[in-house]
C-alpha cells in the first residue's frame, strides 16, 4: 500500500518548500495584539514572529562574538 503524504495537522494545506510549521504558546493578549496590528499593517501574522526571532538570533550572534573578542 503506498504511503499517504503527510497532512498539515491544521488542515490548511502544506507549508511552502523549505519551511516548517511551528507551534508557539503565547499570552492571549499578545496574540490578539499581533493579530490586530497585522490587520492594520496588512501583513501575515507570521511576519512579526519571524522578525522577532531573526532579531533575537542576530543579537545573540553579536553578543557571543563580542564576548569572545574580550
């Protein structure tokens, strides 16, 4: 029997190539604020989360480089 393709657990279709879905748990008020601002700015809800994670990773990389330079 051929294997079935893996389905998106949320039923919203598959993720784009090279991307993975992640579940995060956040306070309801934070999620609501992100949703509202996303609608106001006409952006996907994932955009601010991606930016926040990239900013955090970048800061961490700078901090680690600075601590090694000392």
